[in-house]
């Protein structure tokens, strides 16, 4: 037995030694480890990181973004917004083809944007798109019902994959189209093999329209749901990159590994905010003073520095602090227990109250640990907190979507432009029973509605920033949500990797420049 | 023999029908709405979208109608579409049944061979040191939960003695290597999960074969064989073990179902890409058709294993061949 195992081990080591350098010499293979399980690979009808990562490799999009929030040419080599903001013209590159060799035309782009508008869960991305004209094969004219400042960002790889109309436009339901799991794409990598829940194997697209790209021969996404097994795979070189890593222990452990580099860059677009939401329809929480008292009692710094061991950054408002729209001057509620007690007394709860806190099942450190900290901390201002665990996501989603909660810990993404990921939480017309990540706080403020609706159509960046600044001041005073921290997403990767994507979309961006160095 | 087989097959089919109906009802009784999970995975949804999802997946029909439709589809060999993955349940299971069978059979063989060998050795000197050790090992092996053993082995082999891979079934970087290397790689990955799964049953077989052998070794014909000067090895493995093996065979068939349920935990701990892990993940996702499909296949495997056991039992024991 032991002889056999030694022989096996020797054979495997030999094989690893023999194959590894050969693979790396010519483009090479990048193995990405992920805990995220994609349902399928088509980001046109599915949001989220799990589908986004492979989808952005398989499909190209009209524009792409680097770390400056400025649009860059991709399938569109140039673009222009009309004076009145009601139409946007995209000029497509010539000679681009899908993975099956068919040319990528304006028809395909128009079809894809309409498909995403009608079937993607983020309705606000393309809701103002009325019609799309295709005067010639290289020109796309998008007509809008109102100016739409979020449009260019929504044309990013993660949000606007360009699909072949001849495959996806055959009349089958786009949400369950068989090609979603076996897509013909337009991006730098082509699907070779997809084993749901296990692995996605992508091969280089030799006819990619951007000269000299991609650099890698192959990208393999390995799904390892158990994070300790995943860390071992990163440590022993079985995997080369681990994006969306949020656990402080994971981050601290991989920081110590010599051959790995760790970065927190590449998550500004996703803008993941961990927060404590209030059900403002609850009689106990309808008084703003109670919510403010809780805000004054909770120590954001303790959570980020101690509970998260310094890996996460504090988040003071509804717009991620790394966004150009974030307003620095909003109230931050420095811990002040006396003030908190006074506010409780003013609100008529001098004798305290009982509250239940739910939390979204997810990384313990971001959710459960914080919920338990709230229990001890809020006791200091007379609030008796019961932490109510949910055995699984559907249970939690049922409670929060059904407005059957008082406080809940939640993680919500900004998705680049406030129109896409921020408005939904605060607009009063988005208070919808049974829908998670809508305005489940039942928060309603006429001025906020007005500001958000104005910002959604304001094409002047500076004026738009002013509208968002006022919005942030108001919600920071009303505290329908107490924002705690930006989820500390980090990417760990082999130090020999070059050009690891660090733009606003991080690894939800085509990895056509990633390569193996020495 | 033929009538026996036909009767067993009919019983097996009835049993499967019962399993399908029970599973269907049990799963639907669990709280949680699959439409919310799907919508959640998609990034939130509107009421219209939730309604559309429920419509798409046939969740708006009364339960009894859903059951009827499902049974009809199963009879036609259609286990439905996964709620979560954009694929048919049959294709998902087809990708995973191989790894599960490999794991379960490896564990079965490991536990029977090693367990029986230990038991036989222990039975030779029932009060000796080896016998005592086997008893202690068997008690511990039987008592510890399989996931704990798995985690301990992972800790041992991940950090202290990194000889075996602790997760997955194959090194992804070897996927283009020659088949012999890939086979060796899979064998290498199989060691820890197979051993973890085997350990409980190994302990049982050791106890069982020890007891059974002790009984047989006391029989007259063994004394006669020894008196004739038959070598001890022949006495043990030829004369005694043949008879002592009958209960082992019975238990092996019965244990098959337990092995499959044990595989669920072991696959989860070791990230083994089999049906067990698919079942575990599907339960969390409320992916009814996939859970039902996995249970269907697992039950079918158990039913087949039991029929095979009955048959092999009749082959091994001449006394049973005549009658029913």
C-alpha cells in the first residue's frame, strides 16, 4: 500500500513538474479559485459575481473601464452622447467576430442591450432605452426616453455582454436558454468545458479582435466551496488567483504566503456595503431618534479594526466611499453613549426596548459576529437584542422580503452607478413586499425621491454630484440604514502574474492582458 | 431463481415508487421558496419576476398535480430541469454519478478487505493483543462521526504531513496529461476520502468477521481439518472464512445505503465532485428537481445493491438455492 502510494505520489509529482513549466512558457494556464457557484455563464440575464467572472471573459461589451471610472473603447471604438442626452451613438470596431466566426454587428449589440433590458434583474440599467437603430453594421444608435447618465457605465463587460443574435435570438426563453450554459461568445476566451458547481474551462480565442490578446492560453475557474480547502489550494499552487476573498483570517493567512500577492483594489465598481437595516415601519423603529441612538451606540471603528482585524474599511454612507459621488461631509455618528441614551429617552424609550436582529447567511465575520456585537453594545443603551439566525438564504430572504424583521444585517452592492445599485434601497416607490434588496426598510422621504429622480436624468456630472450630496446628507440624518463597512474583498494571486485586473470592476473585467511573467 | 428475481424486481420497483412519492412530499413540506432563491441569485427580483419564475417551474399548480406531473415525467425518464442550474437534472447527475460510485465502491472494497483481514487475524487469538487492538479500533472507528474523521485527516495531511491532496478529485493542471498520469492522480486524490468513508464500516466488518470467525473456528469441521494436518492458512482462509463470510456478505449489501449517505458528508468535506455534494448544495438552494433526482438515483443504487446481495447470497450459500 505505502509503496503504491509512494509510486502514485512520485508519478503525480513528475507529471506536475513536467507539465507546469511547459504550460507556462506559451501563454499558460491561470487557475482561478472561487467559492461562488454560477447558475450559468450569461451575464445578460443574471447578475452577481459568480456568473460575472466567466461572463466577462466569454463576452465582450461596448465599453470597458479601468481604475479611473473613465470609459475605454472595447467593441465600440468611439461613442457620442447627443446634446439633449436622449441618444447615444456607438461606433463598433470592424472585423470583430463571435467564437463561431460570425461577424459582430450592430444588430447583435442592439439585440443584446434589449435582451439585458428585458431580462436582467437590474431594471434601472437600461429602463430608459426605448429603441435602438442600426443604420449600418458598425453603428448603433440608442434612443432614450430621458437622459440616462448611468448608461455608459451600464455598457461595461459585467453588465452588457454582447450576445450573438443568431444563437440567442431564436425565440427561446432567454432566462433558460440552453446557450446560457454553452455560450458562443464575443470575448477574449471561449468556453471549453462547464461542469456546473465544479469548474469552468476557458480557452484562448485565437481570433479575438484586439491584436495580440489574450495573453493566456487558458483560464480555469475552479469552484471550491470549502474555504479552508480553497486556501490550501492557493498555498500549494493548485490555484493561482482567489478573487472576492473577504474573511480576515483568510486574508491574513494568505498574506504570509511567499509566492502570493494580495490586493484590495478592483472592487470600487461592485461597491459592496455591509449594513444594518432598520424596518422603519416597525413602531419601535419608526422614530428617527431611536435609529440615531443605535447609530451613536455602535462603534464602526471597533467592527472594522477589531472584529474584522483591520481588513475592512469603514463605510459612512449609502454610496461606496471609493466612488466619486461619495460625500465626505455626512454625519458619521462617532460613538456617544450618553447622546444615544438621551435620544432613546426623548423618543419615549427611557426604559429601553427589545429588538430582534436578523442577518443574511454568509461570512460569519461580516454578519453573525457583528450581530452578536450589537447585542452587547446596544444593551448599554437599554436595548435587549435577540439575534435570530436563519438556517439558509431562503429563510432570511423570506423574512426580510416579507418585511417580517426589525433589524437585519445585509450586504448590498452599488454596482458602479448609484442609479443601478443605490436608488433601489431608498426610493419610496420601490417599497415592494416579497422582494429582497428593494426598499425593505419601508423608508419614505419625498425630498429623497425628488433628488434621486433628478440625479437619474442629470447629465452634468458636477450637478449630479450635488444632488447625490444632498441625498447623502438626508439619509445619513434619517438613518434608514446604518452603514458599517465596505466588504473587504481582496484578490490573492501568484506574484508572477502580470496585469492582474485592478480597475473598478476587478476580475469582472476581461483578463486579456493577464500573463505569466518570470 | 427466475421467479425470485422477477419478484425482487417488482418489489424494487414498488419501493422506488414509494421513495419518489415520499421524497416529493417531504421536500415540499420544508419551508422556503425556490423562486426567492433563484431571484436572490439573480440579484433581487420584482413581483412579476417571482411570479414568472413560479410559473416557469410549475410551482403554481396544486401539490397533487405537481406530483402527478412529476411521476409521469419520471416514468418517461425525465427528471426535469434543475431550478438552479440551467441544465437538466439527468445531465447534472450524469456528471457526478461516476465519482460517487468510484468513492463508494472504493470505500466498500477497502472496508471489507481490511476489516475482514483484521477480524480474521483477531479471531485466531481472541484474547491476544491484536484482538484487543482490533476491538478498541473498531469501537473508536464506529463511534467517531465521519465528517470529524475527514476534518482530522485534512488537518493531518494538509499541514503536518502533506502527502495526499485534501480536496477535489483531480489536479486541474493535469487535465491534459496522459491518461495513466490522470488515473494515478485520481487514485492519489481518492485515498483520504475513501479511507474516511471506509473507516466506520471497516470497524464493523472487523467486529463482525471476528465474531463470525470465532464461531466457525470452534466448529467440528475445523477441528477435523486441523487434525488432518491442514496448514493453518488453508484452515483459516479456505475452510473457515468461506462460512464466516456469509454474514459479511449480508451486511455488505445492507451497508450500501449507509455508505451512500456517508458519501454525502465525505464528498462535502473533501470537495469530491459527486452526487452527495450536489444533494447537499441543492437542499440549501431549494432545488427540488435536483434533490429528487439525486435521491432517485441513490435509492435505485441501494435497491440494485440489495437485489445483487440477495442473489450473491443465494449463490454463496447452497442451502438457499432450492426454495424461495
